[in-house]
């Protein structure tokens, strides 16, 4: 087992030291002492040469690990050179050790530390002391760099988690998680979110190389892997899946063809999916000959997989992975180095699930990104938390939409003497469900049309909407007067849903006389559109339902066959940050310019205002047909 000392020793032999000294003999002596223990040495005879060497190293991405700087340089003293280095963000992390052959007691030591140096040497010194000081300075710098790297990775992870938490639906979550997994790992990435009903939401990062997208079979294989690896488990963990098991295409092109993109020393070795791997080829089959039958048995690089008794894990191409009995394969030690290079690297999977009854999520990157496994596991766990909430919301929203649509009329009843057109559009998929509703009911006193909106966006709002609509249908059989109906609905809400409010506008129209009575409870008032190209709002107002406040008497207007009465919910025109009065004026102007006819009026307004709205939209447009005994 490799010890810390072994690691330190290995690191010393890769350390680069910049020696800055104007005395050639001293430069040679220091260089010999450092090279003797394996350091790479860069020599500079002046501060100017040192700055040039630092600039060259910076451009090449190979700055020195330590700088040994003589105090008495001809063009700039060593303290000023140190300050120049520490003032530059690109070289500030390089540790500086000052040295001098002139005895100045503690003065130079203090000046060196004040300039930003890490240590001071008085030369001549024993080689062991010089080597120890360089090792110590490099060790401190390495740990400082490691701390900065760790802090940077944690910052990147925190930003990734925040982005994931902002996702508004499972599809957006998969796309965001893939992009952030790619940022965290520096590699192509894919994200998979399984729904409770088995549906898969997949996202791919932009780092993915151009190639055809994986087919449905590949997605099914990933879903089976996710369920198998998370069977009976909750929480988050990572694992490496070998290339024969992981489907191709999620990270880009698949296994290279013969002689392409493969190191020369690996050509002629067995290729996954093409050559058989068996005894004598560096693989391990636990006593099962790979040539047996027509299927191949694969060794599993750098990962242990356990197959259920009596079953085999099979690659997407149909190759057997494990023997037909419970077998634990751990073959990396049995594969030659050349063969491991010839095999595809496989995939690193970070899997997470919050509860046994919830489907898992998976973040996948090429296996060479395994050094980022811990960060990917944390990101996968955060993704699973968000997925849990989004999937629960999707399920609730589906139920609410089903409930809402099932209770909204699939077709309008026949209302003699009138033409009524309704348009309804639920909010965009990312938005929450609302409580919008409409009604068109025949009554002995004429046609009753209404529109309303229950406060809130949830299954509860949709349920209250259904209750209001049913109550309206029942109450209008006894007395269809809009004023009476709003009073009774207000009382119903106060009694059974005291925490809920709703807006509603009801209009009772007598087709024979054109007389219309309008009662408004906090809703956008009806818009009266004339064929002459004018439009104005009916002056009808009142408090919301559910507050128990006194209500004004209904407003009466007269309609002619040339008039159209339009009622809308605020979802059509309400825009965050825009005054509702301004939006209502825009609606009035658009309605006035709409072509004749109630259907054309609704279609025109939908085209103007109904694109990707954040709330449900409902419109009810009515006109008198003039076929009855209309009496002005």
C-alpha cells in the first residue's frame, strides 16, 4: 500500500524550482544540490530573466513550484522581485525562498518575510538543509493550492445545486443536472430522472461530442441498470459500469474502429464488441470458457458487479457479462495494462434516491472523471431531492388537470337566441394549475353565462372551482338572478372554505329583449364590443367571493345583434410587473379591431395575448343571433 511518505517522495521528483542568482558558481552549486534529489531546475541570472521565465511558464501552464531568489540581484533586489511576484494573481501562489551569502543578521530575514517570502536561507548551507527548506516551501504551496482547488470545487458544486433547485419540471431538471454534472466533472455528462410510472426524462450536456442520439433500447438499458443498482437502496452512491454494459452514444461517438484513435501499442489487442476475450487473452472468466457457445464473456474493469443466482448480466450487444451462477468478478488485477487501455473506460454513475417508493436519478460521465465522484454523488443527491418534489407536483397537477377538464363542459348546451363561443387553455406545462372556470347555462329567465377564478394554484383550488361550478348550476334553478347567485356563492365559500376567495362575473341575458344583468365579484368586467369598431367595459364591480362584504346591485345593459359580450380571466392579459389597468386597455383596443363574429374575436385575442401564459386562460364570447322576437 502506498504511504504518505511514498506520495511525498513521488511528488518531490516532479517539483520544478526556479533558481535566481547572478553568480554562475552559486547557481551551478544550488542546481546540483536540487537535481541530485530529482528536482527539475530553471536557472535565471537576473530579476529580468526570472520574470521572463515566469511568463513563459505561465503561458505554457507550467509555473515553477518554488522560487529560490538571491537577495542581491543586479537589476532588482530579491525583495522587490518577490513583491512583483506576489502582486500578480497568476504568480502569487509560487512560494519564495530568499537566500544570501552576506551576513545581515535578522534584517534580511524580516525584509524577506515582509515582502511575502516563505523562508530565508543563509548560504553556504548544507545540501540537506537546502533540500529540506525547498521541500517545506513546496509542501505548504501544494496544500494551499489543494485548499484553493477544494474551495473552487465546493463553490462550483454549490452553484450547480442552486441551478438544479431552480428547475421547474422533470425535463428541465434532467437538462440542468446534465449541464451541471459536466461543469463539475469537466467531462461530457448525461442525467436521467425516472418517473414513478417508468417514464424517463433525459438530459445531455453540451460537452457531448457530435453523434447520433442513443435509441430507445439504450434508454431502456439505462433504466434497467438504474433499477438494478438502486434495488433495495436509498441515499446516494457512485459506481463504475464497464463499457460492455453501458450503452454507447450518451457521451458521443462509441468505440473507435480498427486502427482509429487507438494508441499504437494497443492495436492488435482484443477490441470490445469485436474480439473474444478468454483465457490466454488476459481476461478472467472464473472457470467459464469465453469461447463456449456463441456468446462472449467479459471481464469487468475496475468494478465489481453481483448477478442474482441463476441469472446473467448481459451487454447491450447480447454478450454475457457474468457466469450463470452468483459470481463476484474483480478482474482489474488480472488484465494486462495494455488490454485495460484497449478497453473502453465505461461510465461513472452517481445514483440517488430519497425513498424506497420513489424512482432513482442518475448522473453519468465517462469513467475517467472518477476523481469527481464525490461531488457528483452530492449533486445527484440534490437532484433526487428536487426530482421528488417535481414528480409529486407533476402527479398532483395531472390529477388537478384531469379533475378540472372533467368538470368543464366538453360542449356547450343550446342557448336559444344566442351564439356562445368558449376558449380555454391551461397554463404552460411549467406553470402551476389554476382554478379558472366558465359556465353557460339555460334558465327560464334567459341565458346565464359566467366566468371565474379561484385564488391559488393547487389541487385544492381546482376542487373549490368544481364546487363553485356545481353550486352555480344548482342555485340557478331556483333563482338565476346574478345578484342573488353571487350572494349565495359568497355564503357557501364562507361556510365551507373560509380561507379561500374567488372572483366571478355572471351575466343573465334575455335574448328576446337584449336586456343583460351583470353581477361582478372582483373579476375583470365584461367587455362590450360593437361591430362599428368600438369597445367599452361594462361598469360593474363588487367584492371577491368569500369575504362576506356588501354587494352592489347588478348592472343592466342592452345588447343588440350587432354587439358581442366578452368575458375573460386575468390569465389572458396579466403580466408580472405590468399594471392590470394598462393590460385591460390593450385588450379593449385589440377587441375593437377584431373581425366580426364571436369565434374570430376569441381567436384574435388568443393570438395577441395567449402565448405561453403563466396562468390558465378562459374566454366566453356571446352575441344575440337575432332569430327570436328581439324587442329593443
